[in-house]
C-alpha cells in the first residue's frame, strides 16, 4: 500500500453518519441476498461507490480509467457540475476503502485528527459487508470452486479443534498480543518474527543486556555464531528486540506431566496466557510511517518489510563512518558490513541475459530480503499431469564474428540453465490440479524468451556492426533468453510472500486471490540456485560484464548444492475477501524442551493462542512464509 500525505478535506462535513449507519447494513444485505438468488454472469462485476451523504450505491465500469461516478440519486446536471459535486461530494469505493471528493477532485486520505469521519464510515461499511456474508456476495463475484479455496468463507479464524484424544502429552505456553485497534496485521507479523531464531540471536548481539530465554539454542544449524557488535540499537530496534524476545521466551513446550497441573488437551480450546502489549513498538512504527497512524487494517507483509528495512537503516547509520569496521567489498570495491537484517534475510537474485545471435551473456544482481511469487493462472500454470519444458533457444548457426556460437562448452553451460523444466511437485497427499508453493517459485525462476518489442540491445552485436562500418549508429537488437536465479549462499531465513492481493479494475482497487496454494514443511531450492563460479564461467567466457562473477569461488557443484534445504518456521494467514475487511492470524512452530519430540504448531490470533495440528496449518490460505535453513530434510 502506498503512503500518502493526508490533508483536511473541507467537504467531510457533508457526511451523514446517522443515515449511513441506518441504511448501509440493510442495503448491502439486500444486495447480497439478491445476488445469491440470481448469480451474475459477469466475471468481473462493476465497482460500487457509496455516497457518504445519502448512502446511495452507484456502479462504475471496471476499467482502470473509469473515474469515480457522482451520486446516482442526484439529477444529471451537465451544465452545473459544480453544484452537483458540492451537494454530495464524497464517495467511498466499498471494496478498497478509497474515498474520493468530487468537489476537490482528489482522494481523501485519513490520519489522526484529519478526515477521521471517513474512517468511521469505512468501519460501518466493513461491518455491514461482514454481516451480509462477505465481499464476494456483496460485489457479485462468481462463486469459486472448492479447488480454488479452503472450502469455507475463511473470514473467521478456525475454532479450537475438537479431538477425541484423552490427553495431549505436552504442555505449551505461548503469549498472545493485544490488538490495539485493527492491528491484527501487525500482531501476526510480530508472532512470525518472534520465532525467527537467527534474527533473535543477532538482535541480541546489538544489545547483550537483553536476556536470551533458557531454552534458546545458540547452536543453530548451518549458521555461525554472529560476531558481537558495539553498535547501539536505535529507537526502532530496541522495542522490536524487547517484544520479539519477550514473545519467544514465553513460548515453549515441555513434556508432561507438569508440576503446574495435568496435560493440556485440545478439548480445552485456547491456551491460558497473559498477552503482551505491543504498544511501545507500534508507537514507534506509527511515528515513523504515517500510513499506520489512522489505525486501519494494513498489509502484514508490508509492515514486516518496513520494520526490517528500518532496523537495517538504523544499524547502517550507526556504523557509517566507522573506518575500522570489518567488511567485504561490493561490485564497486566499496567496503561494507552487512547489517543484522541482511545477515538473516539477505539474498541475491541474479538475472542472466543471453543474446540469441551472438550467445554473449550478461549478468546483473539485485539484493533482496524476500521472494514475492505470483499465483499461477490457468494460462501460466503447468499441466499437473505432464512436465513442460520452455522452448529452448534456437540452435545457433556458427558465425565467425561471434566465437561463442561455435563454442560447445559455452553452449552446454547455457543449455543447463535455459532448458529448465518447470516444477510440478505435489505435496504429500496432494491432488492433481493443486497449485503448490514449489510451482509458484518455479514459475518465478523459469526461463523466458524476450522477442518482438522486448528484444534486447546487445553490446556485442552492436560492436560487431560498428566494426563492419555499418552506417547505423542505433544499438543492434535481437531476441534473447532471460532467467532469474538465486545466488549462493542462501540466507539463513527465507521469507516468501504469495501475491494474494491483485489489482482489478479502477486504479487502487484490490481483490484477494483465493486460489489455494499447497505448501509443505520442507522446501529445497536446489533447482533455482547458481554459484558465483558458474555465473562467472558463463559471463566470463564471453567477456560480457564479468564484474564480481569473473573469478568466483572454487567448488563448482559442491558450492551450488550446499545449504539449499529449508524447514517452515511460521506463516501469516489472511481471512476475508479484502485486505481492509479481513483478519490476519499466524501459525508458529514452538520448540519442545528435551528434544524428545518434533516442535509443535501453535495458532495465534491476537490474544487467542492454542495448539494446532499440521493438517490444519497446511490447509490455511497462508500468504507469507518464514522458512529456516537446515542441514538436512
């Protein structure tokens, strides 16, 4: 979500909250009932705008260029548009919560003390949508098949499980977080970060006075103990460290019997816990980013990124100018030292680009803290019954101007990466046709062909044309092959976000993609990684942009295959049809003391916390995943 500066709108006084409160629930319930009785045939229904003066619903088209319509209850007055606009100036798009003022011809944004009545109206609409049966029923989206969702409305979190078992042999303690008002998105994000052990260990190095919990293991697999730093934590890092370590230190499992009473059983529902107040941290978040001051529902993935970026920026600012700091050199030769966020989540995506004509390769790298993967549509999803291979690059005709076109070693190296088969892996017990997280990742990293308007300007071909005294000075463009890969070593923690919110129709309109994405506890990225040595061999052999890849490391296949396996630590789930009307909750894996059993899963929804079976976790419409790197799967 974009952050906007809120300015007072003089026309907020036109809002009639009494009329809205009395009319909107009845209006939306009647509309939903009518749609259920007579389902619409349109695949994408019109956008609905609510007049905040008289509570009239007015539809508009679905095009991104359609402007918000004026209230349909007013007579059309083409010769006196200003009078109409001033009569009923404000209109609210009920799916995205966007507010438009026709008199100001501008969006109306909300902040503390600014246009707050608009946010109150949005709350009335939100509750009315819930009471009417959900956003899909109100808008008239076509019903989705059971293969596309979890089989329920998925707005409300699941109820405590009922198990016929007479006892559960482990005692679990796990604190909830107090909802400060539409902050479930924040609480679920903090639950996930609180169980990210590599992050906690590194935050502890910034402030050794923060005690590590007794059951915390510093011997994390595949991860060296971080070097203590003398950098003082900043105003965001300090409360973050306190909250995360507080949650983790109180979340544990132990073998029963317990001196505190009989074993807890699933029949007992939610776990007794004293919730933690996240106000000290959220107050800093609100102060730093204006978008959170209105206390409206936001995106959980976005707040994770903002907080992690903020912590990294604080540490970077603290060490800036420290000429004695130990660091390594980037591609420009500048010395730097990774901050704690980069140490835990930092990875690099390499983009390989190969010209079809001369077979020269270019490589660029982009640092990243997470992977954002789209959910494949029917047109992009591989057939689950077959294994498809993208069209390989055409067999080159040897060209004396371009030695690589007749270099078998170079061509074999290209074929290794550009004749990649898409993954169609199914989770254990999965059924044909189910989209998996592995398939989403495979589609992100699958080779793609660039031709037509997407053809690439090739420096090697342009240089050859210039050497032949070609009169043209324009860069020579040719079709090319492109592929993204993850550069090793991989990060200790891999954050994967699934694009569950897609733009539809009018600019700013967002609809949730409810297609189920199956995921497992284990993930292997061995098919989408590359080592610096191999990139250097591809790029260096052509002399095209060798940069940091030209030398690389020794090790070849050994380098590539180390540290590619991950195990799921936690997820964030969104229930509901729209981000501003739904609910966020989390599932986290809690350590069991003694090591006699695998860790147990816990469901956390604000202050409500309970035990959860893996079967429940795996069926959730998760959209944010935290995977922790392990030695073996």
